[in-house]
């Protein structure tokens, strides 16, 4: 393939996502704040690395980004060493970071001044989804630009959907995180109840997962939750960041999110227990810690 792409940010999501692009035959140049990780990626995959976002973006047809938050995004997009300084007109900037819809619209406006198209495209599926190339992509932007990037994103996703204009992808991701928060809290309470009732957790889940209570969280997390193991996936610190974005957006659009606000505070309790890097299923750890008091 002749298309050149850049990937900015090689965290637990970006590293495998960039790898899938390389495996699909694209010419990939990566940038990471810690250059050693970019060097490791280059040794593992066909591709190259650059010392700045600007140099990584130079001559790229599409620049993908997956960093931490709004401020991280701004730090790699703007300035003399930012991607916008290296991109050519009529190329596309795609952001897979989970951010506010506000910053997505801001970056889109700045990019448009240089005739650069922008798509906000947060993902769902976690580290395992990134590693297996089966992420779900929620996108915001124009239909024409989305049509350009969708076949390329297929290298690391199994489903992608355009939800509307710029910012719509981020708003959809907020819905995603709101729903996950409620499901995980319900699962945590259910497993706690099962333990207190002296039930066989394996048999309980085998039974109820076949009915209306079944969920991805139940299928993929109940065993580790039952065992009190919380090192498998999306961290509590990042979930609180995402729920905070959703709660802030709710203030703007008038949505009422009592459950989300409550679960966000439960995650704050997990952080206070030293579980900021636990995965999101650790809501059960909070319940069990309270039960022991």
C-alpha cells in the first residue's frame, strides 16, 4: 500500500493499534513521549519513529492519535512540534483519545484553518480489543472524510459508526461509559450477594448469563472479580476521567445522571483504597472492604 500514516501515542491501546496498521501493509511512522517505547515498537514492527509529533506527521495521509486526555491532546496537536505543524492540506487527523466533545470541536476548527480534515473517533473494547484488532469505533465528522478513514481503521476494529458531526463520537463514548458504570456496579453487587448467600459463583453465572442479566462484563470479568483479582483492563483512574467528562457534559445538556455520579464516587472510594490502577471491575473490592468494617 502507498498510503502513509502516523500514529501518535503508544500506550496500552495505541501500541497494538499502530501495530495492526503496520501488519495491514501501511507505511507507519510513530511518535511516543517516551522515545524508548517508540524504538521498541519499531523493532517489533515494520515502520519508523520520529522524535516529535510534527516529524511523525510529515507527509502522512492520515495521522492517528491516542493519548491520555484533553491536555495531552493539545500538547501533541499544537505548537511548533505539534502534528498540525507537520501535516499537509487535504490530509486527515483522527483522534482516538477519549476527550471532551469541546476539545474535539476546538481541534477540528484549528485543523480546518489549514484545510486539514478531522474525525473524533474514541474506541471501546479495552486493551484486549486493541491487541486483537476488534475495537468498536465511535466517530464524529463528515461522511466523506469518514469514508476515507474507515477502511484504514478496519485494521484494528471490527465495527465503526459515524454518529454525526465533530464531537458526536465523544458524546457516544460518554454514553458507553455511563452504561458500563451501571452494569459493573450491578455485577459487583450481584456477586457480593452470591458470596454472602453461599452460592457457587461459577454455577450462578453459568445460569444467569444465559438470560437477561448477561453482559460482556459478566462474561469477561466475573471469574477475576470472584477471585479478587483486578489487573485486567481499563484502569479506575481512567474511568473516573471519562465519567467526569460525561458528568460535565450533562451539566451542559441538562441530562440527569444520578447513577453515574454515584458510581463515580464509588470509584473514588476504590482510589482511596489504593486501587487507582485496578481495572473497573474493582467496584466489588469496594463493597467487600465496606463489608469487612
